[in-house]
């Protein structure tokens, strides 16, 4: 922690571009789910970019959403919301 404060040093300078990645089973519905969850936290702003990538055997996929992140609390809320979905197996 920085000297004289009780807050940890922030690694990101907000606002900033930030990529959120979620992994789950293959299917168009998974991409839609991830985008809907992320969009809930953007206060009307659009997702800047969405990329979907299948696993080597095609059973799983990752969905990456690039957003303009406002602050750490927003990111924490997005990740908590994603983890509450049964179809989301992991996030990065």
C-alpha cells in the first residue's frame, strides 16, 4: 500500500478500455448471455467489441467483451454477476 494511506495502489487508471472474458459451453446463447450480463453494468454505453473463440475440441468457447470501464466497483459488479450465472464456467 502507498505510504500514509490504507488503500492499495490501483493498477488501472480509470476510465480505461478493459477486456472481460467468460468461458462456457459452445452455443450462440452463451455469447448473448455474456453480452447481456456485461451490458447491465454499462449505464447505457455500448460494448466496444465482442470476440468469440471456440476451444480446440469445440465443446467450449470464450466470449471477450471490451468495454470502457469506469471504476473498480463496476468491474467487480460485472464479475460477480457473471459468476452468478450457471452457464459461466470461468472468467478472466
